[in-house]
C-alpha cells in the first residue's frame, strides 16, 4: 500500500511538472512601468508599427516603447486620458485623447498639430481614403487633413457619442441620444438611412457579410441584447436578449458572438439566433479577443491566466499564467500584452497573427528622444536681458519629476521640473490632502525650459523650495487655452495645499502674481476652458454649508494676474438650491454651457 501511495504521488508530481512546462511556453520579454505621475490606471489600446509599441492610458501621457527592449523612447503629454488606439498615417502618429481633442505627433514625440472640437470627443478617430474623421457629440462629423490637422469639412454627424465603423464610403454609427443606428455617406455627409429605435444605449457594432450586429440594453435594463440590421436598407432583421448584463469586451467570429456573464462563457450562434455552447469560469466577467487567422479565441479564466481556445473544437491550445494579476490583455501579431495597474508586460506567443513579421530590433537601433544629447556641457545664454544657465537635457534626465509642453504664438516650450535632492516616502496617515498609501515626493525643485527643438534647455531662476508633491492629486497640471497655464500644487506642513501658476509671456516662463492667493484653484475635477470667452470655468457642489459654486477664471496677461468671479447658488441662507442644482446638472452635461451673472 505504501509503495502504491508513493508511486501515485510521484505520478501526480510528474503530471504537475508537465502542466507547468506546458504553461511556460511563453517567455516574458520585458515588463514596463514607466507611467508618469503615479496615477492609478491602465494602459490604453496598443498599436505596433515596425519595432515600436505605441500606447496611451489613464495617466494623460502617450508613449513610444522599443518593442525589443521595453525601453521608453519618448512620451508625449496629451493632457488627458488617451485610451483610444493610435493611428499611423505616413509618418504621422494620430492620438485621440478622451475629452482633449486629437493630436498629430511626429516620430520623435513632437506635437505637429492639434484639433480640439468644442465638445468632448468620446469616439475612436478613423482614417478613410486619406482623410481623418472625428465624431463630436453635438452631431458634427469633422473631416481633417491627417498630416496638418487642417479642417477640410464639417458634416452633419447625426450621432451622439457614437461608436462607428466604415465600409466603402458609408459610415455606420450608433446614436445614444435617440437609441438608433445611422448610415452616413462620407462623400456628401447625407444620411443613407436611419434605423428604428433599438431600446437603449446601443454600443458595440460589427459588420459581417452585409449585416450589422449591434449590442444594446433591454427595455428593463436588466440584460444586454443582440440585434441584426440589414446594412443596405437599415431594416431590423431580429433582436434577441442575452443571459444578463455585462460591460466586458465580447468577440465576434464569422458566425458566432462570445460574451461572459456571472462566471459563465456563452457562444451565441448568429445563424441560429440562440446560445449553442457555455462554459463555467473562475472569474465573474471575461474579456475576449478573436484571432481569425488561427481560429483561436483568447480569454482570461482567472486573475493571472490567459487561454487560447480552438473556436471550432473548444480545445485549449495554449495557456499562460503570469506571476501577478492583470485586468486586460491585447494580442498583437506574435506578442501578447498583459495590462496591469500602471504597468505593462510583453510575452511571446507561439501563434502568429500574420506571416513575415520582422524580428525584434537591437537596442542600438531604437529611436532616442530628440532633446536628449550625449554631451553634458554647460553654457550661459543671454535671453531678453536675463542670463540663464543653459545645459543639456540629459544632464537633468535622472532628476526630472514632471515635464509638460506649453504653447505660445506658435512656439512650443517644454518645461522640466527637477530636483537634485528629491526624497520619496509612502504616507502612513490619512489627514488633510494626504491619505495612507499615497506616494509623496519632496525636495528643492528647479524649473528648466526648452524652446521648440533646441538642443539645450535654459534653467530659470524660479525655485520651488521644500515642495511636497502628492502624486495621487496630480499636482502638476497643464490647462491649455488661448494662453496655456501651468499649475503646480504642493502639500504644506499641515497637509494643506499651496500652489503656483505660470504661463509663457515674451518667451519667458512667467509667474502669476497672485499665485499665493489662488494657486490651488485648478485642483478641481470639473474644469473647462471657454474658448470664445477666453477664460476657464469650474463648478462644484459645496459641502458643509451646501450650495452650488460656479467660478469664472480669467488670466490678465498684461498684469500677470488671475481674476476670479464666483457665483453661488443655495446654501444655508439661500433658497435657490433648486435652480443651482438645475444649472449644475446642465453644466456637467453640456461642455459648451457657460454660467454668467446675467443668466439668473
């Protein structure tokens, strides 16, 4: 009996080793964790062009990473989240930023052009027949030159907050405001057809063999449903409820739709209009990606494991288990990217999406940022009657904590905030503007400025002594308007806040005179630039005494001052709470809405 038990244990042990060997087919090529600002968030959609990985994310930067080494080649400050998949058009990289417009960036990370619509963009930009299309929620479809950002046309978009695809010259777009699908002729801007209303929140849209498949909510908002629409006529062919509500990424194959609800995987047959297969998993919701070339369906079945399943036989062809959790993944050509909070891991896959993929390039071939040079020489420069120390960017590189780009009269100024005596700590208390676990950097900081693509940077005489940056608060932000404003906010000794505001004037970084009084004004979640009026505005619901607060902020460039006009509704001694609530909701929902004193 004892010998039998030992033999069984050995057999199980050998079988376990076999499974482990099978699980380690893939090799971790690199792990990348170079996000700025310490913000909690995930990498956005990934694009690989030749040997470079391009991606944005939740930390308001866009990155170029060497595919072979995982080294950051350059980053671009998009000033807001950029979750959309970038577009490569000739030598131009087109970056769509959530709420911040669309940027044209060159191959070295320099901004070439920027387009900012009047309202927040919430859709992926697309290129079609050498033109760039951007949907604006206010029923506008912008047509741009992708190389210059020049507006070529503005078509009536018909769609609000659209998801859309293009086939031939026809754009098929979902319209959230009217719960329908619209077909638009891109050459004329005219509607081809408008579908009937399809319950609520139409989202994912796919075109297969002349049929549009649309995912939306059921009437009772308790589950999702899948609808089929004839692409040529817009007529509804059928609509079927699914097993429940989900917000994860589904997958379409040639004849099926895969999704996940409450720990179950489901296959819905597009021909039979019903579920034909299901499987239990160990996690509640699953993201999918389909590899049409190899007929493989990739999905997660636990917090650390990804599988590749044969779509026809349902046999697991490959699996990989990582050493830490990842929430999302993306399969591209011969690599798989695992997306973690504030980091990214690239592993090799034994399956290839396309043939003829080039091998990884050597590190020596990687592009390096244009403003980084090899020399460490220091010189002085006379600029507008001031003497500045001028050094190479590389000399600062290891000490840079923040960098932003300010625009003024067509010139581009890259601002670097750095320290040679910086310290880092993890907060062990929750008090004021500091919460346990926050990442705090402190030290004596200097500011350097680089004009356009000049080789050197000028070290200004501005000092930020004993500053403490709580990275959770996003302490250094840039508000772009007619005149860009740089906001720098530090913790004070009592965990309160102090701040400084800067802008470019006469080619110099200039401090706002009343910074000490209003330097923390831009530490607000809800703030927007009012383009026609040339001021910023923020709104918030007051706490304690209640009320609804609206503030108009205007920069007086000549006097180097910021003026604030505040309008308050409600509170303990005011009966205008109802009107304030209405105006606040309107302000939140309509990015073009402006509150002024003559409106009440």
